C-alpha cells in the first residue's frame, strides 16, 4: 500500500495533516476488529458461560446492558480524542485495555459472586473500545478520498461485525475446548494487539494548535447539534434514534438451551457465521436505503426482525429452528443498523463531523441497552415466549406513536 501527498493541507476538528490518502480501505476492517471483539465477547461468550452456570437471564442481560451504556456517554470524551495527543496512541491504549479486560474476564469463574467484577470489567472494556472507534473515525475522515468513502465505511462495518464474531465465536470455542480458562482471553487480546499494527498504514495526524481546546469544541458541537435539532428533519432523526425499533437486544446465547442448542452451535451462529449474515444484511439494507426514506427503512427492518422473533414462538424447539431464526433475526438487525447509520449521516451533515458523529452514535446505543434490559426482564417475569412477542410488540407500539408524532408535526407546520 502506498500513499500520495496532495499539495493543500486539510483540517479536522483541530487536527491538520497532509492530504495523504489511503488506497487500501480494507485496513479499516483490521482497525475496527477490536471494537467488535469487545462487545462480542461480553454478549456471546460471557453470556453463554454465565447462562450455563445457572445465572438468571436478567443478570446476564444486565451485564450486557452495562457494557453498552458507555457507548452512549462517549461524546463526553470524544473532543479529547479530537484535540489531545496522537490518535494512533489513543488507538493503542484502547487495544491494550480491551485485551487486558478480556483476559481478566476469561480468568474469573462464572459465578454470581463475580458478577459485580465482571460487570466492571465489561464497562472498562467498552470504554476502551470507544478509543479504538474514535481514533479509527479520525483516520477515515482524514485519509480517505471522497471517491472511496463508501468502500471504507463498508470495510469498517465489516470489521465491527466480524470482530463481534471473533469475540463471540472464537472466544466461546476456545473457552469450551481448552481447560485453561485464560486461553480464550489471551488469544483475543493478542488479536487486538495485532490489529494495532494497522495504524502504521494510515497517515499521522498533525496538530494545528499547541493546546487542546476541549471546552471550545464542546461549545461548537452544542451549536451544531442545536442547528440539527431545531429543524424538523433533525428532531425527527434525534427522536427515532432513541426508540427501540431495530435494536437487536434478544439474548440468544442465554436461552439457547431451550432449543437444545449446544455451545458449538451457539458459537457458530452467534460468532463468525452470524457476523457474516449480519454484515450481509447491512450491505443489502444500505443498498435499499438509497432507494427509500431511511427512517421508513429503519422502521421496516425493525418490524421484520420482530416478526422473526414472534414467529419463532410457534416453531418447533429444535437446534435447526434456533439456527434459522437467529440468523434471520441477525440479518434484519444488520439491515436496521445500516438504515440507522443513514439516518445519522443525514442528520449531522458535515458539521463537527468527528465529535458530532460520536454524539449521534452514542444516542444509538440507548435503545440497544434498553432493549437488552427489557428482554431480560420480560423473560424472567413472563417467560421466553413473552420476551419474543415483546420483540415485535414494543417496536410496533413505538413506531405507531412515532408515526402519530410525524403526522402531528407535519399538520402543524402546514397550518
């Protein structure tokens, strides 16, 4: 891979760099893998091990939700990554911390006594993963030419989902087939450190200012967000992004035993294969979003994932049914993620791109965490069938309310 240098300098939220452009966008797959590994390990490997050990679905879902919540707060430290230090070092710090927390979680016994510590480690791992994603987003903004942004985004999304497959699938397989508990965590930690090598391919960012302007950036971001929020398109996007419509919160590994599904099968469908299916759903969903309103597509895909979950109640409880329905569910959730990204990009435009992107992205994790908690509560209170019906009924009710709000605001503006 080679880069070439343009004559004019460029800027991004206080950073300047020569216009070195990347001609190998697949590097963003490598860079995003540790981000996906962090969430994949907690939501699949750890969830299955805890479920097999007899912990309640609510306790497992609570750990998963706790690991998601930092993704909703990351806009608070996003300006720091934009203005302080070298993004390549921030990436390295994130990769090291993710690796260490995974290693620590793999060493702890899957017991109720260790739940507080496991929850704390999951939160630290999630915070560390934000350093990875933010740094990579800076690389993408600075080093990708306009004619390659789509391909770079595709590779980045593939890295995120593929990383989830690595953290969930490979992590669980290693945990199941090695007596030494640390093997899975150490392997995933090594992968995270290897991905750090990808930063050598991207150009180095140069600082324009000698001192960081954290609070000044916050003021600028707040101004941009207000400009978005005051427009009808903007506040509709802000509202729909916090609604549990296509959030994908079903804790499949924790209930796999009800379909007589073993660890290897769970690793298979919630790991690499599941990641590929979800990525395929995102690619097709993104294609369709170019041909319909992104908000409509988001609601449509959310309903389809809910229909899959609700229909599963009536199907035989066999491993084959579990495989088919969970993969179909993941496909439509991936399509929903693509639609959601289209909504965010439409809403933020090009203002305060790096920090504002993380602000909007952070909000997208609110319904994911909320849906994970809702599913865990519904399961433990009313049973698995009620939880699966809730996957359809909650988005359906939310969409109906949102549609009424859209109609009401349209009528008011027309008047």
